[in-house]
């Protein structure tokens, strides 16, 4: 989003495909909070000092009217809660560290993500989405409760961390 015209392209795609909510990862934004553009609301959790990291959500008018609240947690996590006809939904947009970052950053992110999922009301539908920076293989052996057969190649260490996080979350419900 930091580059010219990227936001306009995203807004055009949202309208074309009739998306109500679009999650953003690696926005390179320094914005923190919410702002409006062309009838859309953008929720942002950027890196205040430099154009790196950053997550957000773009909401159309339908999603804006359903928004109960949001929480810009860090430049890597933002959550929002929506009221639907069938109940509440909490969406957490996440952008974990990539392979250039050290493992301590990854563990801190997943700890922070776990704290946020723990805060989610038990009756909410929980959606965790984003660029998870993990390779997930198609062999689900041992991970059947948390994944299908839609991976590619072989899992990496970040993929194993994602599997573990998901498996622990499934056990808690």
C-alpha cells in the first residue's frame, strides 16, 4: 500500500469481486488506526517509525456496518470483530516474521497471537488469515485435524510452528 496506486488497485478488486473484507499483510504503512477513502474504511496497524511490516483490513460499507470493534495489536497483528445474522465473527490478520528474522521473533509473534485468540469470545467464529510465511506440504499425516491436502512441496520449520499453533488451538476448543 505504500506505493502509489496500490490502494486504488485493491479497492477496484474489492468492488469487482464483491469482497466485503480484505486482509492486508506487509503494508509497509506507518498508519495506526482507521481512515476512510472512497466509501471504504481501512483499519491499520503499521510500524510507526519505518515503512516495514504492517497489517490491516479494508472494509466495504456492509462490513463497516457490522464492525463491533477492532484492535491494532502490533505491526504484525490486527483483530476486528463483526456482528452477522448468525452471530459474531472475530478476524485476526497476521503477518509473521519471514525466514530472515530470528526464531525469537517467531515465538513472540505466536505467543502474542495465542493471547489474542484466547481473548476471543468462545461463541465467536474465529478466522485467522494473512501471509503466514510458512511452507505447508500436502501430506497431512499427523496433522489431519488442522489441515487438508492443499500444501505444496515440503513443510519448513515455520510450517511446523503453524501446525503446532493450530493443533493447540483445536485442542482448546
